[in-house]
């Protein structure tokens, strides 16, 4: 059984305080395949555990698979399941190929990987026919870290002692290997039985690395061996970064059919920003930060570089979200009755949590200003003081900035690449009496946070909340250099951030 260890379970003392024990049994035709007793979930929404492959010898015909999950505790609980069933006939097996790593032993599909890292940084494939398909679903990452010294130029020497980190989606990740004396590394086999967004980066004190982070989508049911090479730069002000020209290409043991091929991020690597002292830099997507000391309800600015990966459908995705839902930067797609088409937009909300009727409108609106994404010019007439159509092509980095000035009365503005796109005043009509924010979520919206409250015709109180976590990674949206200021920047200051630019933009 394998899970996300950074969620604090199993074995963490907070588990028993947050989530009761659970018992899980797998049976087929009444025979037990596996029992997992006292399994524990982590303290966050969408914590889960993976169960390693289980095998059963069956005759041809109908069979019954039973999955028993005992939930304990008095509170309501929500559980989702994913299954993958594979059948294999024993007679007349069809030869297939299992990846064999020349640098180490072939990984065994298990929740306890057996492949060990070696000092050889570049393993390769040799196809070996076998009559027993190996149901591998996971990957191995390998590569090397070279030093670029400003005094010596690009060096062939490797850098030892570099931690190679890997993370799933919004989780903080773990060290999967440390480079040897030649700068080489290779992870153990990492079992990944479900679709995941993978992030890999390098860390060592005194150095920064290119690429800053490598991100891609892994689809379950494949074995992937991926090479990621890093350049290391001494962490000084005088170094000019060089972006590696190598673009890793995923390799699979079979051609996917019903599962689409992984979508590679198209936005390119970025260097680690060096923040001045007048703003807070959010370094982790998928993390909740305490608002105390970094957030000012009276005035503020959220600024981030954003890239939309190619070939992704997007619905609702949150970039910046306070726990009271008053201050939000998000993207969404909605259907316009007037235009009879879907509209994709980037939205800044400030100062309120519910709708009020504005002059000239029959329905209520939130205190929001928007960027209407219009890459072909077909929405040129779709504009208002609150929003304007502008191009935002996929695969390009653009600076998105929201500001608010005043509370409970004030104005919210949204900028693209230093240009004002929309603004809207707000007042107490949009507000309610809920407490002010005590935390901030980056890259998603926790499901338990309070949504829009309204009173129905029969004086019944209702709450409207999103049906998803609004996760950025589900929409192929990358953000970089996400800043929070405790004052509303003016256009000249925002334009100055844009003109600083990003390497390779």
C-alpha cells in the first residue's frame, strides 16, 4: 500500500485526531485477495492511498469482485474509488516486451520498489521478450547535474550531493535520489497507478538550477523512463543562466489506445526569482498559507506570470483564494446566452462574497473585473468597464495582475502585461458578515471553505460552492513568480514588473 507521505500519514500523531481508522478488503468470488486494516487518510481534502497490484488465477466465465470499505466515525465522509482490471490467458501467451534497465535490475511492480539507484546517470532500454506481461504503471527518472561556473565556463564535471525531488500534483514531494560524485542520479521505480501531474526539481544550498522545475502529465498503465538533466549555477548575482537545450521525450512500453498520450507542458523553464522585501512570494502551488502578516484587506496586489498549456479544456481553476472567498484570482469558462458560445476569462474578485444587481443589469453580479480571452478577434464587441477582450495564446507567458483598494468600499482592477483590462467598484451590497480571511490557498480551493450564501423564496438558506477543487493542474495552467503585496500597485509599477520579463519569454 502506497500513499502520499507528506500528508502526515501513516504514523503521524495527527492522524488519529483528524481521521478515524478504516478497514478495506478486496475479494473475488468470496476469496480474499487482500486486507488493509487501520488504513489512515491524511488531514487534507483528496488524500488517498494506492493499493499495489493483486493477482488471482481464474477460469473463463463470470466472476464477482467485491470491494469492502468500512468507514468509521460519526461525521459524513466522501470517498472516491478507481479500479483497473487486467485479464491474461495462460494458454498460448503472446510475446510482449518488458523494459530492462541496463544500469540496474528490472523494477518489480509493487508498492515497495526494488530498483536501486546506481552511479550510472544514463541507463538505456534493451527489449527482452517474455511470455508474462508485467503490469507496470510508473516511472524512473534519471539524469545528471553539471556545474556552470562563471569563472571556468560550462564544465563537464558533475555536482555531487544534489537532492532530486519529485512531487505529485499539489503535494510538496520527496527526495527520490541524491547525485553521486559524477553528478549522476537515478530514482527507484515509482509506482503510479492513477493519472498524475508530475513535478521534478533539484535542490542544493548555494546553487540554483535550470530547468527550475520540470512538469508533465503521467497517464496510468505505462512504464516511463525519463531523462532530466540539470545545469547548476553558483547562487551569485553575476551569473547569467543558460537554459538547457535538451527536451526530455517520454518513452512507453506500448502505444496507448484509449488513454491519451501525455501532454507535455509547452511553457518552458523559468529561473528562480529574487524577491525584494516589499512582497510575499508564494513558492508552492497547492499549499495553504496563513494570511496573518502577509495579507491586507484594505489594499493589495496579486501578480503572477501565467501560461496556458496547449490542448487542455478548462472549466474553473483558482490561482489565489482567501478562506473567506472575498478575494480571488481565478479562470473559468462559461456559456454566454447573448453570444451563444463559451467564453474563457481570467477573473479578479475583491471586497465581497455574493452578487448585487448593477445598473443596467437584470441579474446580480459579483464584484469582479475580467480578462476576456479572444485569440481570433471574434469577441471584439464583448466589452464593458469591467472587462475587455484581449489575446492570450496558449503556450505563452503573460503577466496577470489584480489590485484592490479599499474595504468594504473600494475598486478592483485587473491588468494583463501591465495594461488595465477591467475595473469595478464594490461596496457593502456585495458583502456579508462572515469573518475575514485567516488563510490563503494557492492553485486550488479547499472544498470545506464557505461559498456563496443566499436566501431562497421560502426564507431557506442555501450555500453555493464549486463542485471541484478548482485545481490549476487539472486545467493545464502554470503560474510562476506569484507575489502578494500589501498595497495596490499603480500601472507604472505593474508595467515595471512586466518589463523585467522572464528568461526565454
